[in-house]
């Protein structure tokens, strides 16, 4: 090549006769068919191509940019997770490069459509980010394929599948639901309902499984109605409480486990507006232990899933992947922890 201009990944793909995604997979050490790898490496050598993003990744210094993609950035659990990612990028970047600042974080709120999330992953080939941390509510074979073929390193906060070869940070939210159920049962509650979010989502499935598992345990006779809300929002929680309140008297709950804090706030708000006293008449436990759980009145008992910690671990995995593209995928785990506050006081304890 006689021009002094740097060759591009598009030119490598064109010369090798493969897709840009295949070039990115080979050059990022993510694995490909032997023939594809040979064609890409021969084309890169012939053109004198040097992967710019990989070079910057090895430096882990200024200019490195990481994208953080979630369904709804307004959800406080994602805000806390984002803070963890920022902390992890800054601290790890300083340790490894000595830079005064660290990699920059770009936040993307992609909504609930998988197509939009897949489009975002594909757009990473344009170079606006050198790595991606993603926490999707929903998964699909198409999303998994897009993650595996992403042109930059990716870390998933969640469970894309046990056999998917990608770095992940996971928690056991089903176990968290069981902790909440046991706490309410031990506090003397007699009918414990479950307000879930959409069951086709990853957290919806995991948390429903946790409640069903608790219902099959020694205290399972206390399990009450299960209501599936339309979303993981306060408004959906209010609607869910209306459905619970409409049940026959013998089936109305005196305790509710909500699949996240926003649903729990909705249940609390609607129940109190209807004249129920919390926790005397109704105990409520959420999941996520967001900052609002501590300042709500009454303060909300909630299961912490370590959002900040998960974000920090994800950032560390991403920077490790950038430094060592060929290393085997790893999984980090954060255990759930019950944080007891006013909203679930036992029947024998007055507020």
C-alpha cells in the first residue's frame, strides 16, 4: 500500500472477503473459524493494519471510551450500577496506566426493544466506544449473537446463558426473593403475595422462580397470590396493589414481596392511600436496595443485589479483556443481602 493513510478495518474485511464483525472477532481474540482467522490475519499483514482500539486498550489511559447500555437509565438501580462502572474504570485505569483521569463512560438508554439494543452493539464498529458494559432486561439468540460478534470487548451484567462464552457479572436474585419471603414469614405474616415485573424478562423469570421455590419450602403454606405487573415501575406497582386489594378477604395479603424497589414503592403508595397502615396491616419488601429505599417513609426493607459492586466488577473485567483479548471468559458473582428497615417490622413490633 503506497498511501501514508492508515488502513481501516473495512479494508481488511474487504480484502479478506469476510464481514467487519469477523475481522473484529479475530483481532480482539474472540475466536473464529481457522480459515476466517487465516484470511483476516493475512489481509491485516498485507495492508499493514494496526487495530487502533486494541492499541489504546493496552495503554488504558486517556482517550479510552466505554459505553454503558441499559434499558432505562431512569431506574435508580442502573444509576448505582453506572457509578460502580465509573469507579471501576477510574480506579483500575489509574492503577494500570498512572493516568490522572481514566477511561470515559458514555451512557446509552436503549428502551425495551431488543432491536434497538442490537443496533447499538452493531454501531460500535464506528469507533464511538472501545468497550461495552451492558445490563439487558431481555435476551434472545439474536442478542447473544450480536454480543459475541461485537467489534469491541463486551461485559454483561446479568446472565446471557450459562454456555455463552462472554465475561459476565451475575447475582442470584431468586435467592434474594427467598430471603425476603423467609424474613416476612419469620415476622409472623400469614399471606405473602408476590408482585413481579414482566415474566419474559431475565429478572422476572429469576425472581418468579425464587418465589415459587419459597412456596415449595417449609414455610410455603404462607405463599399467597402472584401478580405480574406490566413493568418494573412505580405506576405498575400501584396497579398491582389494586389487583391484590380486589381479592376476596381470605386471600388478601398482609405482606408483599416486590420484584424491585420501584414496584414496592408503588405498592406502598397505593396501599397507604387506601387506608392500610405499614407495617401494621401490610409489610412490604423490595429488591435492589436503591438509595430511595433508605429515604422513603416508611423506609423500605429491600434485598441488595450489590449494584455498585457489580458495576465495579464489570469495569475490571472489561479492562482485563482489553489488555488480554485472548483470555478465557470469566464470571464474577455478587451474593444478595437482606437489608431490614421499617416497612417489614414484625407484627409484635410497633413503629
